[in-house]
C-alpha cells in the first residue's frame, strides 16, 4: 500500500504543477489582452451584460446576507458585552468586523457562488459545443472577447457589492443593538466613529478587488478547461467554486497581514476611547 501511494504522489504533484502552470499562462494571456486590446473588450455590448449579471443581479442576495450577518454578529456578542457592562461599545466591534472582514468575504463568497458558477457553466458549455474552437477558426481570440470582460466585471462589481453589504451589515447591527435592545444610539455611533476610520473600509475594498479578480480568473479558467459532456461542465462548476472559496480565504489572510502592517504607518497609536 505504501509503495503504491509513493508511486502516485509524484504523479499527482506533477499534475498539480502542470495545472498551475496552465493557470498562470491563462492569467498572463488575460493580462496581455487587458493591456493591449481595450479596443476589443472595451465595448458596451460586451461589458454591460457582465456588469449587470455580476453586480446588479447580485444585489438582493448580497444585501440580505449583509443585513442578517450584522444582526447575527450583534446577537452573538450582545450577551457577553452586556454582562461586562460594555454594550455601548458594540458599535465599534460590529462595524469594524463588518467593513474590514465579514463584508468583503461574504460578498465575495456570494459572487463566487452565484456568478462564478454561472461563468464556468457558460464558458464550459461553449467549449463542449466547440464554440470556442469556432471563434479561433474565425481568427478571434476567445480570451479577449469572453474572458477579459467577465474578469473586469468581477473585479469592478465585487467592491461595489461590498459597499452595499457593509452598509446593510452596519444597519442590521444597529437595528438589533439600538432599536431592539435599547442601547443609546449616541454611544453606539460614538464608539463606531472612534474605531472605524477611513482605513478600515479601504482595507475591505482592496480585499474585495482582489477577491473579484481571483473569482473571475478561476471561473473562466475552469470553464475553458472543462471536460466534454454534462458531467464535465458540472465538475468544472464545482471545482470553480471550491477553488474560488479557497483563494478568498488565502488572499484574505495574506492581505490582512500585509495591510495590518501598513496600518502602523498611518496609525502608530491605537484609537482612543470616546469621552
């Protein structure tokens, strides 16, 4: 058994390296067309449907998710803070958590689930039905016409959806804390303004941009590389969501460490408590 596993490990490792190399080449091709081919992809008839599909059509699910996450976060922390007599400080805890971490991650996960799977299935179907080969035969690069507009739409609309998710998350936390549990609104917003500076929302938007970029690239890559048949398209869709989710978690960790290090240059001292 151990001998068989040792024989398979190098094969799997080489397969992983090969797949990673193909993905890097796909990303470089996309970046090349992004820089050199704006006359192709910067057309409203190509870009507008993707902006609508990624952004406008995702507003309901992102909004509902953000509002309920804000209320759930307030619900889970209120009892502990109330036992310590610190329920007035919940505004700082809830709003920092929402705009810096929870809002961007949840918005990106919703985009990966609702949009990423659809992009993979759409492009995978085009590959299975040989539409991509037909485009190449006519002298058209499908990356420029199909991939670049979708990646740009994901990179642009994910931060916008994050803003929407943040606002409703803050509103949900306010409703549960102030309206439902009679915490003074002045304390709630005073602690929020003391601890939520311009840097926290900026961190969330930077994360959201990279989340959207990774979702678009991974989803399109999986669609271009799916295997024939309905099973191949379904498997590619599942792989796209899993890979996108893992990339969100990894990027969040890396950027959190990097941006927290940068924050010390702007805020060498922690914010003080409101008087």
